[in-house]
């Protein structure tokens, strides 16, 4: 069950655990969930037909709930009336938690369904359960290290829990393999820098300054190499 007040997620209860929730962001800031068929990232074939069928059914239902959550987020972002915005955010939380339950059901029937793990990681990221999200994406990337969307999402979770060196490593991986995702993570890291310059929240000033310096250097390199690249045809 999820409690929301005016777009803020103070507490969410998932899989029998309670943990603090974080803000949900719209648009590309948190990336997009996996939208492919249920076995795109699976590492092995199903062991029996019945559990596999149940897993696919639960996965399909979860994807519908996830899409609903995205629709409600868009409606909340457009709402100008505070009551309307709060009502839409209530729907967002309900849809994400419903999707989480359904993905969990799918995994209960087919534990190696890595695209379900990927979407669970995405939902945890959206709900502010950053450490849980990191664990989910670790599970995906241990089997499929080339799922770069998972690298980016995990990088955002690293930033959120102040694991700055891990976030830097994620950025460099993306910079070398998928520049648009690297740019997306850079934007999240810059947002963290600006927020912590205004309010350190327990992070040492020296660490904030060092991270800000690294961001400035990497951003300059990204812009330089982008301008030097040949135009796309």
C-alpha cells in the first residue's frame, strides 16, 4: 500500500517491507520502462508450461498497470488544480504498486524473467526505493551487462544514495556505448550537484566540490566531442 500527499511519496510498502519513498519525476528524467515481450531478456527457457503461462499473464497485466501509471503521471503534470493533481498522484501510486505486485507474481512463476526484474527496478526507482532499485538492476546486469538502459537507471539510483563514484563509472560506461543515455544520467547528476550545493544534506562540502569538478570536466568533453562529430545522415 502506498500513501501519497500532493505528489509526494512518504512511505511505500513492498514485498513485506517498508522504506522511505522519494519524489516521482516525469518525462525522460527517470527513463522509460521496458516495453518489449515478457521474455526479451530471459536467460533460459521455461521449465514447465503452466508456470510460464502464469508468468506471461501476470507480466502482461503488469505492463498495462505500468502504462496506466505513466498516463496518470502525465495527467498530474498537466493539472493546475491542486486537488486534481493530488487525485492523479494517488492513481499513480496505486498503479505502480499494482504493477509491482503483478511483476512479483510473474517472477514467482518464472524467476529468470529478467525484463520483469528490470521493470521492478524501474518502479522502485520511481518510488524512491533506491537501494532496492540498485539490487534489482544488479540482478539484471549480472546476466545481461549490455542492457544499457538498466545501467542508466542504476546510475540514477547511485546518485540518489550518494554513491558518486559508482555513478561516475556508470556515466563513463554509457559515454562509451550510448551517448543519449550518458546525457540523461549527466542531467540527473547535475541536478544532484545543484541541490546539494543549496543544501548538503549530510554530504561533505569537499565531496560535493570534487563531484562538481568532475561533472564540469566531463560535460566539457561531451560538448567538445559532440561538436567534433560528423553530422548524421
